[in-house]
């Protein structure tokens, strides 16, 4: 399954709004959206920009990317609106028409929800807001994860100023056995991108292996690149087990109903030096579990407990909140979130 990095559109003042709208319209048009659908997307983008300008004078950002189906064809577009503004005490009430905290008509968020195929909102006072909108091409509307499957989403953003993202990821679903690779190419820029892309292409062919075996396969295959760090996690819904193995500073946690399990990687570098022995680390998995994996573009000291209810939201929103509040802004960023689709 192919993935692309998000395009980051920073909205630091009103002067950027026109260019932002035009660029997102052009991206949506290139994916094959009809004129009517483009009109919906234009309205959503306008409302999100308006919301950012009203509530976050210091600016916010929109993350935008294509959504692809299992066959590799374009399936839709995802927009993730993030701000570190005052937040909302009652987010659900803000979705009602006529309700506003900024003295406007209060129709913006309700319109975004109505026009979106997928919509989600997380906000709390003093930490800001994350708003998700997805729209699908009509012929691909069935690409959403099926109930009782694993819903896996990610935020992936290049280092500011870079065109290429040196982080990458891949998922292979083998009948309820989900193999997930998170890769961070050494450094950033095009060479890091080439290393991580090679690693994920190898993983796509060896995802049936155990996590440790898959990392050995990747290590041998990318020796001619500048190298990478990476981790592989397997979640088996039938056996309710997961296993993890990582090399380098890919970090992660599994949040269950009452426990948090940190996922620890070995020291080393794929394509350069790896431990002589790699062991897979097993963990229980149940329908309440939430997997988070991330590169070192995210600060390690985050605590999901400070975001009551966030675990119940769309994985893109979960990843977006962690990106919003913990990105270092000095490196590529990858945050993966996986949970059961109810």
C-alpha cells in the first residue's frame, strides 16, 4: 500500500490564504475530483482557514495529502487542520449551527462536518484543536477499513524547507495479520528519502517474516544507501498478539485499557551495523489497544494521559495531535497510530 507525505501549509497570517486555497485545489484536481467535489473541498478549506484565522492569531497549519487505495490508485484526499490556540471546552457543541466563540455566524465547523466523508474533531482548553476532513472519489468510497479490522494512519511531514521526506512507512495486511514498518533514513533530504524508500520496498516483499527477520532482510538490501533506522511491528487480530523489533531511535508505545507498554529498539543502523542477535518482543493485543510508533522528529516525552478521550478518536487525529504538540521542527516527522476499527 503506497503512502505519501503530507504537504504542510503554514498559515501565519491572512496573506497566505489565497495561495493555500489554490494549491490544495490544484492537488485535489490532479487526483480526479469532479467539479462538484472540488467545490466541496474549496468550501471545507475556506472554513478551516477561517477557523484558524479567528482563533489562532499566532497561526496554525493545514496538513494535506492524497489517500491511496490498496491497488495504489488515488482514492481521496485528507486534510488535517492543527492549531495551538485556546481550544474548546465543549467541541461537540461547536459543531452546532449558530454556535461560535468568536462572534461569527457559527456555521463553519458544522459545514465542514456535513461536506466531509470522514470528519473528526479533538480539542481541549489550552492545548489547541485538531480537525480532520477526508473526502473520497465516488468509485473508491469503499476503501475505508472494514469494521473489526485495524485502522492505521500516519502523519508524515518533511523537515521544514525540504521537498523530500526521509521518513517512510509501509503496511501489509495478510488476513488479519498486520505488518507495519516505520523507517527513518539517515539525515534528511533526497538521500534519506531514497534510503527509506528502498527499505520500505524491501519490507513489502518480506512482511511475512518475523519483525527481526524482516529487519535483517532490510539491513542486507540497503547497504549501498546512506542507511536508516527502523522498526517492524506485527499485530495479529486472530491470536490477539503483537510483536516488535527495532534498530535505532524509532520509538513507540502500546496503550491498552489499563497499561502502557514502551517499545524499545536495539542500538545500531540498518545497512551499516546491526546487533548480531535480534529478538522479537511480544505483547498482548486486544480491541482496546492503541499502537503509536514515531521517528525522532517527535520528542519522546509525550503522555497520552494528558489528552483525555484522544484515544477514542481517528488515528489521523491522534497522530496529528502528537505531531502538533511534540514536533522538533528540525527533522522529518513520522507518527503512526493504529487501533481497531469499530
